[in-house]
């Protein structure tokens, strides 16, 4: 693997990237009922890409399954390269071409063994479009065991194609990404509409951009017309979690409110809407 380097996109969070496999890695991939090679015919970010080619053949596959599963896979060497637990996404760009007028609904599948077939993640790449570069991101949190990733595989089911159909995938920038600074994601009240008389408002979020085991301070507020009416400070860690805003003793009026949170190391707050409605038990 290459050393991690910071990458910034306009109006996007700063991300770190670690390249997994570029076009030059083609010899290390294992194709079945297909071919793989390095290519410069279509590139997106680097000087070369992986080119995976399949010619669908209903008669020349495995003996028991002539209409089979062409695939290409890559084993990940033992060592730190298998540990993805400190990363947020698997990322890639894929350009797809085919002799068909359009791709089938489930054109290609991605399999990630973490660590083996019994605990593999299988994801249909339904985003792919004929004649287009498409960006694919897979949350590392979706993997059963992100600390032990053994292999990647792209595959198709020939039953989704016609005999003699041809498929070409050009795969670029196959890499791991993570937020370069503490970042709050998926921030929202657990219930978007609550009674005004509730004593506690549970708030859910996901924290990225810190290492596993690290803790940072998070401040969460409930605001109305720009003024904080409740606040909590908590120690937050990587991953999904929740905090509880104590509303007890506060006579909050029904109406629209705003939740806001910020985390140490990132001055940019995140916000979410929540609505309080009159409680039928309130006197």
C-alpha cells in the first residue's frame, strides 16, 4: 500500500486516501472465465486502470455450471493491509461498457471477504451505467470484521446476460478513504417530532475522523430562534452513538427547533430539525 496522503475536494470534507490497487496491480488479480489487464484506454485519476473483460459463454464454463459466474479476485497480503478498521470507506471509480443496449439490473457484484466467505459482504453495483464513470463508496462499517479483510472480488451471474454478450469494467482509484478531522455524520433526533413535555431528547450521530479508542469532546444544543434552550457536553468516540439532552424542568413551547452539535478539532457545526408538539397530558 502507498502511504496515506490528504486529499481535498472543493466544498467537501478533507479526506485521507490510501491506494489499495492501481492498474499496475493487474498481474496480482485472479480471473475466472474472464480476463484482467492493465489499461490506459480509459482512465479517471491515475495513469492506468484495471480492465476486466467478460465474454458471456453459456457453453464453456465450469462443467456442472456452464452458465456460471465469471469473476476476478485479489487476495490481500497478511499484515497491516488487512486492517481497515481505522478507515471510513472503500472507494473506486468504474467505467462500464457492454455490447448490450443497456446493463441488466444486477450487472456486477462486489464481494469482500472479511475474513472469509461465511462473513463476506456482497453488494450489487446497481449504480453502474453503460458508457459512464461512476463513483462507488462502501462504508467500512458494513463489513462484518473490518480489522481482517482478506480479499476483494468482482463477479457477474451469466444468467443475467445473453450468450456472447460482452462486458468491460475499467476500475480506477481503488482505495480506502477516511475523514482527516473529527466529523459528525448522520446527526438527528431519534424522534423528529416529540411532545413538548418530554424530559429527555435522545440524539443520534456517527463520529468519524478519529482513531479507534480515541475520545473527543462533543457539545450538543437545542436551539430556538438562535438561542440555546438546552445543552449537553459529552465524550464521543468513533462510530455510531447517542447523547441525551435533559429537558426536565424547562417549559418549552410547541414549535420548530434546531439541534446543533460541534466536536473538538472541527469548528464546523452540524444541524438538524426537530419539532415539539403540544402534549395531551400537559396542564
